[in-house]
């Protein structure tokens, strides 16, 4: 059945009235924009969030949608009670919203998952056993690891977009006969650089292969259009799309998914269970066994709708902040930023950098304790890529990642640039030590204990 042909029961408008409607062309508001954090010198400042690449804050519109759904929350499908009927409608409408958000084809399936990792593992479960999977080592581990070593062809991190296309073409020409799948990220979670998706899809199709797009880092920042890009599957996460309620999705072609055993055995995945055997469902239900994360699906759909309505404003906001951040960091001696394709490559709002003489752990801790800035340090679940990028800097085994988004302001960017300049020029203001809770000032007056909130 086409997802666009779903027949919905009569709707009710009362709960929907509580959902916040934002005007076109605005920058959507996020929950926690007024968060204040303590500093090691006793002051308090507003939190500068540069960790959107890990998890983005919740949109106010998403919170409103969730609050509107909770009074009538119930289990979906097969229930004739009022609450179940209403919740079922919202769940299936959420599927339609996500389908539209990524420009899916009429017969593409939307399967709700926990996040991108879950979605890619679901696809790996469905890929034919004799398939060859081609993937760059620059991928996030979620896209690099699920396919099985015996059938995975790993390509070195490409030096340019054109080199990426050539490498995939060469790999497909030498791959054995049978099903083949190319897996590619939309935007690197380490550097933010955008891969040549349409060109890679064209090469895959020319060689009779399919292609899966890991859109976790791309979808929050740029339009993803399955039909226009001509990709076969897209995987994405709600928690990176300003909907941190534990839902993601795999969207794309049905045949491999309908041919595979259910991802989760249990209720909802079946059409019949008798003493003679089981008849499994086809379509999304086949892989959504058990009671689904309805609230997560509603949150994801709400975020997709809000982002779609305000896409131009979001992109303009992020491009401006990214340019300001990159220009500022480029002017600081002893700061190195890293790139896969080169400084001029198109990218979303992520910058990966190191400071000479300071470990990334110390930089991250100091930015937090001394400036109220949240970044991420480490290898960002992309160990081969970080190792490749830092090959000429053996003193740095890890790096710092600043990823901006809707919770970031110009003042935050200026604060981060100023803090990095101070660290590079003057060093740390305090002595730091390793604790059970991470690296922090040796005489840290901050109360970092999280009290129980339930």
C-alpha cells in the first residue's frame, strides 16, 4: 500500500489546537535557551551550546506537540477506544510527515526506529546475504560497522568529492556479481563536510547497485530529497532533529525489507499466529514489533514540520554563524582546523580543531568550566577518520568538535572564538584533574551533582 493512500478516521481538532504554530521564515525556538550554568570562578552565565552534533535541544514546537498528545496517549492500532483511535491517527500521520520531509517516493516505506544507528542496523538485517556493501572509512561507526566484515568493502577517506565518486565507481567495477549497496554519509559528523550524494547515487545506479544515505547530520541543516537524489534509503535520528524523544526512521524501498525476517519478533509484526506457523506482516509493521514509541514518532514529525516551514531561515542563520566561527578560529595561531575535502568544501555547522600544546580533553573541560561553553572532544564515533585527519599531529590523538545549530547565537560564537584564543595564547586559568565524572578543575566550586527530578 502506498503511504500516501492511508485512510484516516475522522479527526479531532481539540488536542491539536495546543500545538504552537510558528510563522514562516523564523528561527524556531528551543527549550533550554535560557539555561544558566555555573563557572569555576563562581560566576553564572548562559550556556553556549556547541554540541548539536551529538544531540540537539528540543524545539518548543515539539514540546507543545508532545504535551498536546499526552492526555489522549494510548497504544496504537487494533484499539477502538477513543484515545487509541486518536493516538493511532497521530502515529500514522507522523509517518506521512516524515515521508514528506525527506521527499520520499509514493511507495517508499517509513519505519520508525530508535535512532540512525537502529535504522542502519535494521537495513543491515534486511540486506541480502550475498550482497557486497561499499562504505568509506570516514563514516560514523553506525554506518561503518553493521554490515559484517566478510561482505564489507572499506574505502579510504577520499581526498575530494570527485575522488569519492571515482573510488566508489572503481569498487563497484571490481565487486562480485550480486546485490550491492553503497553506504554514504550526507554530512560528516566530524568536519560537517557534505558528500556528493547525487553523484554517488548516479554511479551506484550505473553499476546496478543501491545506495543508503546516513542523513543524521545532514537532515537538520539541509533539505534531503530521496526522489531528487535518487537514493534508495535514508536513515535519520530525532534527537539530532530537535526531537529528543528516542525515535528515528529508516525511509526507502520496500522489497528487501519485506523479504527479510522481522527485525523484532512479537506483537504487531504478525498477521496470523497458529499452531501451523506464523504469517508475518508486510510494510512498516513487519519491523515495528511491540508497542511503538508513539510520543517519539509524534515529536519527530513535529520537528520535521517545523524545520520544513522555516528551512530558509534556519540555513541562513547557520551559514552566518559558521562563517563567523571559521573566520575567527582561522585567525588564531596554534589552532588547527581539519577537513576531508579542503577548506572550501561545502559543510554544515561543524568545526573540528585542536590547540597546540593542549589535549582536547583539557580544552573541552576548560571551555565548560571557565566559559560556559559545551563542545565535544574525542574521536566522535569515527575513529578511522579522526586517525586519518590527525595523522600529521601525533601529539593529538583526539580533537575538539564545535557543532552549532538553533540553540547557538552570535554571542556564543564570539565567546567560543575568544575562549579558544585565550587558551591558545595564555593557557588554562586553573589546574585540572581527572575524576570519576571527567576532567575538571582541581578546586572546582561548582555543584555538578544532578538531583533526582522525579
